[in-house]
C-alpha cells in the first residue's frame, strides 16, 4: 500500500483541527509542530484503519448499486415460455 499523504493545505487544516480540539476540549494550547507530529502519528498508526473502512463502505455501496442495476436489467426481461 502506498503511504497516505496530504498536501500542504490539508496538513495545515488538520493541524488547526488538532489545535482547536486541544484548546476547546482539553483547555490546552498545542503548538503547530506537536500537532503535526500527533497528526503524523495517527496517519502512520491508524490511517490504514480509516482507509480500509472507506474501502469497505465503498465496496458495500457498489454491491448495493450493482444489485439495483441487476434488478433493473431483469425488469426489462420480456415474458417467454422459458423459465430461468
């Protein structure tokens, strides 16, 4: 699996979210560097879990859509004496 990476704007936004969380929920200020280090820790150690969950959700959605498409195709079937 290729590493999970984010561009500069995404990283800056996530660092800001971490800083906001620490300030609002923990009543602590955290600098940009420690916040980025924490973000990178979660990416390295937990990122695959989130990535895989996204894959599972996408797979489930595709299966639902394929089932729906299959039903739509069979709805077009014309009546014949042949039973399937």
